[in-house]
C-alpha cells in the first residue's frame, strides 16, 4: 500500500511524521494522535526536543512483515527506537483483540517508550513497560502468581531478563503495579532519576536504584515483595 506522509507539530521543537494510507480519515487520526501524545510529553517535559514517526498499519500481514516475525492477535503496536507502528483505528477490531477506543491509550504507551529511550538508551525493561502503562492509564487488576513475583525479584528487578520470559511471567502486570506504587510514594523527580539509571551492569544498577530510593537492597526487595504479594492476594 502506498502511504502519504504528514508532519504534525505537537510542541516547540517536537514533531511527529505520520505515514497513513489512502482512505484514512487523516484529520480525525491526527487529533487522536495528538491526544495520545500529550500525556507522555507532559510527563517527560524535561525532554526539550523530539521528532519521531508513527506509521498506520492495515493488516496483520503488513504488521508481521515490518517486525520480521509472526505476532499474536493481542499485539497492536511496536516501537523501533524513534518510530512506532500501530493499527489504524478502524482496523484495530478487525485484526487485534483490542477495541477502537484503545487507539489513544496505545499511542500514549508507545510514545512513552520513545521518550524514555530518548532519556536513557540503556533503559530498564520493567520501568519502561510500567511507566508506559501508567501514563496511558492502562490499568491492571490481575492477581499475580507468587512464583512470578519470585522470578521478577530474581531476574528482572536489577537486570533485564529475556523479554519473552518477562511477558510470560506477568511482567506487564508486575511492572504496572510497581511503577504505580513508586509514583504514589516518591516524587516525580525521584522517578525520573530511576529512569536514568543505566542497566548495563547489574551491580551499578543495584547501587544506583538503592541510592535513589534511599533503601538497602534487602529493604527494597522486601518492600516490593509486599506490594506484589498484596496484589497476589487481591
């Protein structure tokens, strides 16, 4: 499908390059994208300059061809550094397990990934997914399996585990709940400092996270464990 390009100004020194196919209601979609982008831009307002791309997708085959592998029906979008792809609003219900009215939250989610990557290229997976869900208000109410809590604390808290394992072990649910807890307990300035921690070396990430949150490693693990166990118990 041949696509047209449109540049959207979303703030001073902040632009989005939209790629869309013929037949899409460009003006309506631009308004939806602007609405979705606003929350992440407000939260990461310390990022003064950003330019990224959004490409609308019209079939699962097109989506899979771009990402390079077969994706499951629940997947609606995917980010690639400074751009993301997302199903066009009228196509979401045809090709995914989500509804059309989730388009704006998904835009918020993917934009959050791009802005966090702009802030810190060596980002932490659980913080990345947790803040994206919270900014997009994609609330998670599922109970968390105690074995998945143990896996997270051992394999994800201070290092990046295999992403597929992260997802399969309730990584989205856990990251949502922990970031929600941190946002309620600490200042935004403290949260931003957490997002700036480099995750290339486990020992340095442990040290920096404990320093920023003002707690020893054992204290932090106990606190996070309690938050997640309370969720597990409903």
